[in-house]
C-alpha cells in the first residue's frame, strides 16, 4: 500500500469517526469525546488520570483531616490539564461522565 492510499484511508476513518460522534450525541462520554476531538494521545490521558488519582487521594486525606480550602489542589489539577484543553471543560466533562466525580465537584468550586 502506498502513502497516498494510506492517507486516503485515514481520511475515510476520520470521516466515519465524525459520523459516529453525531450518532452518539453530545452527552455520551463527554470526556472521552473531548479527548478524541482534541486529538490527545494515550500517554497524555494516562498521565492526566494518574495525576487526578493522586490529587483525589490527597483531597480525601485533607478532607478527612478537616481541610475546607483546596485551592492548592486546584492549581495542581489545572496545571495537569493537557495543553489543548481548559480546566473548566475538563471538570464539566468529568462530572458528566462520573470520572472522579466528588473530586471534580470540589474542583468546580474554584473555576473562574
């Protein structure tokens, strides 16, 4: 298979992907949809999930110790959001998709 044919097949797959998105609707897996639409790589998403998992654990510990302000955790979270995404859209999509939901609901309080 030559390069031209390969590129054409990729274009067809991208077109099919867009059609599948329209069939699924906007509320189905909004975080995963955003990942695909923004073209994030698996490594970026894996690293983001790792940070969220760590921050979630810290948040739970701090909450158990009686902390009520979590702005430093929000700063770390915002810094971990992959470059092409905004913290606000990530928080909203994660809440809708039930990913780290209690933690994301807390982070939502710090969005401007």
